C-alpha cells in the first residue's frame, strides 16, 4: 500500500492581480517598515515603473532610498555595496523590484545587513544564514524566475565569474506583490526567455523523484497555462490576459519547485550562465530542456506523457509515444517564440563542455532528477544541444 506523506508550506503572502501594486505601502507598513531600500536595475528605472513605486511609497509616508545598480547575473560585490547603502541609510525593510537578478540581490542585501561576519561568499550554500534578514517585499516584473517565493539568492562570484547560490528559508520574501500590469513592459525576447524558465521549473518539478500530489497539480497547471499563453504574451505584449496567466503560471511553478527542487536543465543552466559564457538563465534552460527530456524519458514515462497532454498533444498509441510528444511540444514552442535552437547558435564552444559538465555535477538538483546521470551523460546532452534542430 502506498503510504502517502508530504509537507507543503508557502510562507510568503501573495498579493496577485492587476493594480495590486497599490498595496505596496500597506504591506510595507504591516511589516513594520518605515524606511526602505528599493533594489532594482536601470531597465526598471528607464521603463518608468520606478516612478510609480516612488509615488506609492510617498503617499504612504514611507521613506526610501533607491539602489539601482543591479546587473544581469549580479555580482557578490554589487550585493555588498547595496548592503552598505542600506546600513548607512538606516533602512529597515528591502523591496526588490524587477526580474530574478533584482529580487535575488534584494534577498542577499536583506540577509547581509543582519549577517556581518566574514564576506557574502561565506554564506554560499544551504542554511549558513544565522540571523533573520530584514523583511523582504518582492515585486516581480517578469514571469519566470519565481524568486519572489524561493529560498535561494542566485549570484555571481566576482573572483571567477561562476554562478553561486545562497539558500535559506530565512531568505524567503515575506510578501510578493504580483501585478500583471508591471510585466507588460517586458520586450518579446525577455518574455520568451523568462517564460521558458517558468516552463522548465514546472516540467522539472513535475518529474522529480520527490514530487507530491500537491506539487504535481501546481506544476501541471503551470505547464498548461504556459502552453496556452506564452506565444500570445510574446506576440502581443499588451495582452493582459496572457500576461496574467503567465505570471500565475510562474507563481504556480515556484510553489511547486520550492518543495521538489529541479533537475539536469537547471544544473546545466548555472555554469552556462558563468565565466565568459554568461547566457541568460531562461535561454540556457530553453536550449538544453528538450535534450534533458530525451535523456530523462525512461525515468518517468508517465510524467512526460502527462506533460504532453497538458501541452495540448493527443495521446499516442503507447505511453512512450505520448511521452515523446512532450519533447516535440517543447521544441515547437521554442521555435514559435523565436528563441535560438542550439548552443552553437549562441556561441557556446564545444571545448567548454567538460568544465560545464564538471560544474553542473556539483548541483543538488541532480539528486532528485528522474534518471541518474554521470558527467559523460551531461556532456552527451550538451552535444545534442549544440546541434539542435
């Protein structure tokens, strides 16, 4: 008999809906915030979104300082600088606004303000954070990373430009304000890449060895929503229904994978975003995902068959035929949203495969992947991704 046991918890208060950003001041006040450091990037500044945020904070008599120096694949040195600003200005709450880079930086800044021993790099790993960070309010403007719900802050080590992560339940934002209107400023290529990040979260979460009925339900609905809405969100960025559904899909996938971890695609995406390669995270996932699925197929035929149906495919004559259709559906989606189809097309070199695979083997995600893999398996996946279709 199957003795079903699982734990499921989402400590983040989620405020979702068009216009929900108007609740920012109220939520900051509820957390006891009186002076915020707003962590963001130049893109958000140039989009005009930050002007509205400032108005809301002023209307609620909340003092603030802006830290807008976050770069893609943010460096540990950037976080250290932001923490110094927060301490100097006497900030008691952190607001992260933007994509994964801004929210991950906000989480690390909040942690670093209250954890001053050593350097930021001393906290890389799992559960090394000792003191409770400043309260964090996350405001996503992309639909993909789900950083607003997760325990991780993903950064770049300035010494060797490798991707690193700090993981702790203490890093989970207290509040996530998810306003689909804020995502309409995303250009098509960013919409496509972040959408594929969300899809990879959902697919890898669904087939992981520790998936539960709750996480599988969340992940499968995320897959369905992305399959039905990502093309429209890329083609017509002002389509608020598509934007709302994509932001919801990202949230659902985040709820799932914070409990299940991920798999090979994300293990590879970390080094593919490192060194001089530095691919955008969502693009790295999109480039390897179909070939990871091909490798993993024998480990969870039922799971990939479910994914195929969720993506609109009809059942095949056999379980394997249905499962194979999930790979075709992912490839067709990538083509329709205009992303590159191969590592070769984005300039990744074959001579990098060994160090990419070696770095990926350090990932904790491999422990829950549906099929056991070795370094040579990762290299084979990279070789298949290099040529693409």
